[in-house]
C-alpha cells in the first residue's frame, strides 16, 4: 500500500505546479482559487471514503466492504484481510470452546470454577445437578451461600487442599460426594465434585466386615486371655517346663487384643462422617495428663524414664472431640517414647502460629529414613517391625492419628533424621483455635 503522506505530497506538488502555471498565464487570484478548489475536492474525496468506512463499521459485513480507490483501495483490502483472519480465529475459538464444553460436560464428576473470592464463575451441568446449582442465577454468588455445610466452609477457608473433603448431600443423605479443591495459578479454584456413594457403600461393607470380625474375636480372645492368666497365676496349675509357653501365649493373646481394639477404633473413626463435637478442650490439662502417661510408659518399657519436657501456650485451646484428640496426641507421644532409646529427650509443645495452632512432639530417637515418611500413616506400615512389636506397637497408631486429624481439618507434618530424631507436628486451622482471654498458668 503506497504511503498516504507521499500521495498527499505528490498531489499538493502537482496542484501547486498547475496553480503556478495558471498564475504565469493569468492572475494570482485565479491561481489561488484553483488551488483552494483542488484542495477542497481532495479533502472532500477523503471525507466521503471516511464516511463509507464509518457506515461499514456500524454493520461490518465482509460482502458490503467498499472497494475504495487510491490509498483507500489498499486500506480496504487490508481491512478485508484482517476481518477474514478475525472471522477464522473466531471460528477456531468457538470450535475449541465447543470441544471443551463437550469434554467437560462428558466428565461424570461435577466441575466448578471459583473466583479468588470463592464466587461461582462457571460449572458443568453435572455440578449443577449434584449441588443443586443453577449457573444462570447462581453465577457470581459465593459458593458458601449455596453449599452451607459448616465443615465444607472451614475446609474451603483453610486453604490446605491436600486431602479431599467428604460432603453428604443435603438433598439425599444417602448420597456422598468427595470434594477436591485445586488452587490455580490465577488464584481461582477448581472444585471437583465426585459421587462416592457406590464406592462408599463398598468401603463401608469392608469397614463393617473388619469391625464385625474384630468384635467377634474380642470375646473369645478375652476368655482365652483370662484363662491363661488364671492358670499362670494358680500355683502348681502349670508345670514349670510349660510356664514359658504359657507366658508366650499370654503375650500374644494380649497383642491380638490390642490389635483388635485398634482395628475397632480405626473403623469407628473412619466410618464416622459426622462432624466431631465442638467442645473446648483444655489443652493445658490434657498436655499434663499426656506427659504423665508418657512418663509411665517410659518407666514400664525402659525402667529409666526419658526426659519429657512440656512447653504450653496456656492461652490457647482447641475445639474438637476431647477423646479423639487425646488418643491422637497420646499415640504421637507414646511413639516418641517407644522409638527413643532410654534416657533420650522428648519435647512436647503446644503453641500458636499466626491464627493457627501447632501441637508438636520432638524426640531424640532412632529417626526414620526419608523413603518411609510418606507411608507411615498406612495401616500396618512399620519401618522397624521388630521394635514396633517389642514395644507393644500394633502398626495402626498413625493411621488412627491421620483419621482423627482429617476429622478436625488438621494436618500432620513429619520430619526426621536417622539417629538424630523425629518431629511430628499437627497443624490446626484457625477455625478450631480458641484464644483464652485470661492467662492460665501451665
Ligand atoms: P506402631 O504401632 O508400629 O508404632 P504406628 O502407626 O504408630 O505403628 O507407627 C508406624 C511406624 O512409624 C512405626 O512402626 C515406626 O516404624 C514409625 N514411627 C512412628 N513414630 C516414630 C518415631 N517417633 N520415631 C521413629 N519411628 C517412628
């Protein structure tokens, strides 16, 4: 396309030459008049094309685009090319969008896109059906206005989405959803809602089976254990050369009873999807009790007590189920005792971190190799099977801890170094933390 400035310069030069020539053969006034009329025609021509362009922009149809002349011909040709590219890009975008919508709608899980302020930006029809949403009316509404489950709201604001959240349908209590939240780089969140009803039924059958078997075994084992104990305690009832076998039988019966108790506890906690009590747990009292129990365990296992220190922020309490939390903390502290050689140091702390609260157990024990750490909360996973058995372990302790913490929206963090020691930290969300007004002495 020729440069419009060159064309204008060329026109003015030609017009000026003609006017100069007219001036030579006639008067200056006529020459000036011709110059003005020429300029007027030139500007008028451009104004007319500008007008056509403006009219076309009001209804930009490729078939109506004027052809133009002079510089306008090139301009309109370029515009035509841009418009064609634009239409092609638009078609490609529409096709991609349609493909995306088809794929997203075919996914059986419900997908919801949340804004950084947790408002619904977009969702699939499956999500609408699962959560009773209507994108037309609910777009830009906060998700917490529509999914009013208290624990879901706590999970959403907690911003730790490493574990999925189980949500009972409020329209049909038989239906159970698993909610996965994924934080996107744009600060938006992708919420995936999966119907777990069938899987949950199978899982619940498995849990019931384990619970029933454990329950059925409990009575015979108690009877066998009781008789073994009575026989061992009765003078002359067991010949001396059989006493060793009797002791072994008693030990193993006792071990089986403990495994059964832990299995029953695990299945009770796992199958309980109701939220735990929200009673305020007096952490100062609880910590002291746990310290005493740990000293007792240390004495019974090693005869020499460990050094067990307590550091408590006495202004801090927690909302939750006292018995569950006590069981989780006791498990962590008893592990520290059992996996720390005699005379070692154990430090139990309870403190605030910003709005959250941290319970931690730090020991100077045998430590754990890195490759085992992510598997420790699996049922029956043990790094050192021999030591676990010797010290009365069942291999279920950390599994129980994990499930109790999930129920309290808390997170377990484990760091460890072999032969140096381990740290087990439990991080509670701010929704569970109670800051006492008056300071109570620890
Ligand atoms: P167990 O009854 O065997 O202790 P847990 O579930 O409580 O079962 O722990 C799982 C495994 O994690 C243990 O067998 C042990 O190998 C390891 N473990 C747990 N706590 C500690 C700790 N404080 N120091 C070293 N190892 C630990």
